[in-house]
C-alpha cells in the first residue's frame, strides 16, 4: 500500500463521517494541538524560570563574594599569622617558667593534662597551673607574656579568688594550652593512651 492509497483511505473514512462526528474530530485535533502547545510552553517557561533563579543565585553569590572579600582577606591573614605561630611544638613547662620569671610570678604547682584532639588536624596540649599569691597587675602581665609570645599558647580557663587575709592578693588557677599539628605518629600515640 502506497502513501497515496493510505491518504485515499483516510479521505474515504473522513467522507463517511457525519457532520457532527467531523466537528468532534476537528475539536479533538484542535484540543490536542492546544494541549501540546501549552505543555511545551509550560516546559519552556519552567526551564527559563529555573535558569533565571539559578542566575539570580549566582549573581547573589558573586555580590556576597565581592562584599565579603575584605573579611576573607583579613581572616586569611589572621589564619596565616596563626599558622606561623603554630610552628614547632612548644614545651609548655619551660615556656611557662620563662614567662613567670619574666613577670615575677611564682608557679606553685603545675599538672600536665593528657593530649587531646582539637579538630581533625590539631592536638591540644594543656597544663593546669596554680599561682602563689599574686596581684592583679602580675596576673595580667603573666597572661600577656603567655599569649603574645612567638608560639601559639593561650589561657583557656582562669579562676581568680581574692585571699581572705590580704584582699589585694589573688589565688589564681588557670589552664594554659598549646596546639600542634596532628601527625600519624601523634594519632598513634593518642590511640594507645
């Protein structure tokens, strides 16, 4: 059967239809075309709107990057400074004795805490200190000497009590910590303890 034969058969079927059936088939054809047009239009509009939302999000991200650039540069500089202070591991006992000698403070006793993980990349080493009766000025100079040195050492906890017999003197307990990069050896030591 050729194409002409098929077209002739289709015309014959069309001719056999009544006027009412022809109107219904025509309405069905128009409805089909309208529906296909609406669906294709909806898909195109939806795709364009999602692309527009994506573009708006990207523009906002670019604006955020532009407005936050200065903060990022400052934070990156601060991070580089901390990285440089993180250098070699610090012997806390020696470091604290030197700071105490420099500021005229006497450490009555100190207790090393076990090393603990500080995030995934660092290990925290801490020492608990008790200072003999000191003045507020001595404590502030001691803390400044601890935290402003070349190495990254910080006072994590501080408890200050006034003495009952001499109110200008203080009893001070503090925890001082330093950080070092975690290496595989350090991780193994930590797992064994």
